[in-house]
């Protein structure tokens, strides 16, 4: 450890202020009678805690002091003017080993040639394969089909089919607390209510956090009405292209869960209430059939569930006309099945569970839960011969056929020869502009692909 005279201590104190050090160390040569001077200079008493005599022969004292600054003082030192050191002070700083040389950017001043290897790859290592646009493919009947089956050990897949709950409440006003508890207990995703007994002014009165509420109420008399609660992460929205007559108590909504099988493009749910001895039963049946046709015209693979209190409406005609199935098999009021579910999603759900009535209602409730998982179907593909018709090829074919002279047809002597010449020329052109191609068709691909 190097040691310096007392004048060096003043230099260290100066450097400590400039560099804003929290702890400063001074090693000074002092005589015994100059301890008092040190104590006055540093503003503290030199004792065993902050000073020690390293060597008695040379009277070397190591003084350690803590200098504390406020945050404002440190900020002030950042932009404070820094007077230059004298040459002697600079030399002293260098000898103390506390002068730091500022470095330069790597490689600066060291010019050297870096060898670069330039090569030509020629053909790309990986070529992008163009996909098949199934919208431009035309099916050509052929018996040359090759069926390929690939089987892999895969885990069962989970789909996001909603849990449905249906109840005839006969007024939601005095049963809302019980309904709320049931929805939370069964973790219901879609709750269909018939006979809500709401009017148009009470639509937003009975809201549930995390659910979107859609309803249709009577405007002329008390009773009736349909109501549906759907979780907001199912993105429910009313079906705007279906018009419901004013005298029918029906509401249609569309759901789009995050994950559905390829066979189901979207979900549509209807809530229905048909009063006893209604004069609109035939109109209700026609409305449901027409609405299902409208949905399937835009969504051929839609999943449909129609829930509600049908009372005495004969639903067999609906099921036959639109290929749906009524799946409630146990009575919901006394010995009659009045509350029904008509659907095409039965293979994705468990059997309906009949639950106790909500509050003082005289109808049993129905809980319909999806299956927990589904086994993967075999990955079966078929190879087919198709004739793709791209827009560019169609335009090229159009230019050819509009300018071709058809000399061989005009020069033929008989109608049979003319027909054969025409068909032969046309087939050659088709093979040239629209060549045949072998493609793989997945078992679950759409039939129009």
C-alpha cells in the first residue's frame, strides 16, 4: 500500500467531491502532534473505528470517512464545472493508480483485411411449394382412387362446446337469485329462459357479470317472453337475417367458440316459447323450418340447438323437415315432455339431465353438457385425378378458341368425322391448357373443394 504526505490528502478530498464518491480513503503521513489537525480537517475524531496506525516507525495513519450527499447535491455535481488539475496533481493521481484511461471502439486504429468468401448458391436449397387452391378445382369422375390411412397415437382432442341450461321460470323477478346460483354452480355457458314475464322496460334489470343478455318480451299483455344469457367469450350476437313475426316468442343467436371440430362451422341457438292452446302453432313450425334453411344456406355445417317450452306443438314435423332430433326423453312437467331440445349436435353432448325446478316454478330444468373429449378420427386420404382451371389458363384457353380456324372440322366430309375432329381437337386443347393432376383429398374436406 502506497503512502503520501498530508498535502495529498487535500487532493483526495478534492477528487472525492468531483467524482461524488460515497466512501473515501486517505493514507497520510502524520506526526503524533498533528492528529488534532487531522481531526479538525476531517470534522471528526480519529479513533480505532476510523483510523489505525499501520506502522509506528513511520507514523502512517489510514483514515476512512463516509461522505454523504443529498440527491440534489449529486444532481448539482453532474453539471458543475470541473476545474482542470495541475500537472503535479495529475501525476499524483497516476501514481495512486486511480486514473482510468478511456478506451476506444474495438478495432479502431487496427486496420486489417478481413477475408470474405463469396459463393453462388445457384438453385435454392429449399423451394417453396405452391398450395392447392381448392376453389379452382373441378372434380373429374374416375375409378382410379387410392385410399391412404395414417394412424397415429394422439391424445383426445378437447372442443369448446358450451354447457346449456334451460328452464321455464314463470317470472324471473322472484327467482333471479336462485337462477344466478344455478348458473354459477353448473358453470353454465348458455342459459335459455322461457316465460321470463319481462316487459320492454325491464330488459337490463336482471344482468349477470360475464354474460350477454338477449330477450324478447310481450308488449301487450303480461306473461310469456324468452330470455337468453350467453357468456361473452362465446361472442354471442343476434341473427339479423332471420325475421321473427311479432306474434311469435322466439329469439335466435349465433355463437362462435374458440375451438370447434371441422364438421361444425358455427353454433346457432334459438329459445322458443309457445303458449298453451296457441293459434300460431303452424306459423311457429313454418318459422323454425324456414329459419333453419336460411342458416344452412349461409352456414351449411352449422350446429343448431332449439330450446324452449313447446307445450303441445308437434315437433316431429320440424325434425323431419330439417333433419334434426328431439333429445329430451324424460318428463319436464308432470308426465309430459313440454320443454324440448331440437338439435343436430347430439353426438358431441351427453344425455340431457333433468334438474329440479328453479324456485317455485312448476317445470323441471334441463342441463345439457358436452362430452369431455373426443378420440381422433383416422387420418384417411384419397388420391383423385382433377383438372385445375386457373384464371390465367382460362384466359389463355379463351384466346385460343376465339382465334382457332377449325380447318379439320370444315374439311371433314361427314358429320361423324366432323364430330370426332371437333372432340379430338377440343380434348387436346383441354389437356394442354388444363392438364390433369393427382391430388390428396382428406376425408373431412368439404365436398365442393
